[in-house]
C-alpha cells in the first residue's frame, strides 16, 4: 500500500496518466521532478514503517485489530494531509 498510493494519487482526477505528459523530455525540470517523485516514495515508505511500529506498540493495550485500524488510519490521514497536495505537474498545465 505504501508504494502504490503515491503513484495512484499522482494521476489526479483522471485516474490514469495523461496521454501526453507535460514536460516530458524537458531537461530543465527533469532533476527536480525526479527528486520530488523519489522523495515522495521515500517519505511514504518511512510513513508505512512508522505506522507498523505504531500498530505493534498499541497491540498489547488495544488488541491486534484495533491497533491495526489505528495504524492504517494514521497512515492514510498523514498521507492525505501531507503528500497528496504536492502538485508535481504545476498549475499552468
């Protein structure tokens, strides 16, 4: 889930990549776009690991089911609030 969500949300409302992606081959922005994408993947993996640690920490007190629900809810909330608003295409497209 942590590796699939960033890729799915990158396509926005269309649900699929655009037919002609903007800035394909634009050497001025390729480094910035690559760093942004790799950064999003890295942050998502760290967030998934943190959610796993949270679930394992809460499991003895809350039980496995409740701890897992809390961990997944925290992952999805932070992902939606912090990573989804990043606009890697730009407003002018």
